[in-house]
C-alpha cells in the first residue's frame, strides 16, 4: 500500500489567508466585488483553489456570495455589529470569570506581560494603533486559552473575524485607545483580585464601550 503524501497546507488555505489579510487591511473594501480572474492572475493560480478559498471566507462571514454576481466583501450592518459584540461580550465575560477563579500566578503573569505591551503601544505621542490592536487581540485570545474551552475559542475566533471588518471605524473615535487601555487595566485588576463577578462585569463594560466606538 503506497504512502499518502499530504502537503503541509492546501493551496486554497494559503489563498484564503492572503485574501483574509487583504480584507482586514482594507485593500479589499467592504461591499467591493472580488474580481476572481484578476486575483487568480495575481497569484498565478487557477480559479479552482480561489473559489475554494472564497467558500472558506464565506463560511467565516467575511465574504458574501451573490447568485450570478460573484463574491463580495461582506458589509457589516449596525445590527450585525451589535449582534457580534453582544455574543463576544457573553463569551469573553464568562471566560474572564473562569480565569479570575482558576488561573495560576504564572498564567496571570503572562496576561500582565501582554498588558504591559499594550501600555507601551499606547504611550502618549507614540501611539501605534495597528500594534495596539494586534496586542489587544493577543491579550483576549490568551485569556480565552487560559479559560480552556475550545468550543468557545472557535466561536470567538469566528466572531472576531467579522468584528475586524469594522475595526477601523472604532479607531477613528477620539480617545478610544485611552478608554480601551483603562478598561484593560480594570480587567487585569479584577483578575488579580480573583473576583469572577468583577472580571465578568469589567469585560462586559469593555465590549459595550467598544461597540459604542465602532458603531
């Protein structure tokens, strides 16, 4: 029996990641038509792996397939955004409560280290917004990992992809980074106090403020 050889990563997955990042960077704007022929030529591939990649992005909510019109970058409505933030608030507030109750000192130190990086990225006069949001996401995903519920992790990962479609709007609100940083301080303080209710409440407030900034 011959051995089955698998590539480390299927071509369509690589294409999906390339398109995903272009969407997040606004190189492909919400509502814009995805020119399959042009993109296939750019990447030097056939349209088959490209279409498989688009199916992946459609399942994630980043792309909308329209009958006889092709694929479009998803436009997030106010209701969509409110629904996503609502679910993220529920899931991550619960995770914060679990971490406050169960995390070890070493694990808590990891979160504090990420928060310190967040503080550095938001230093007055030297704010790096892209870096701030990248570290912010790492903080949230680390907290979820410590809560140790893979089903919740998957749901949050998918919801955060949709949230990123609107991320740049939240950057435009004056003072939002400072507000977000203060909210993170409150979350970390609640975690250090081993107060599950306070940790959940602070996380809920964080998402409520985030929605107000992004709407």
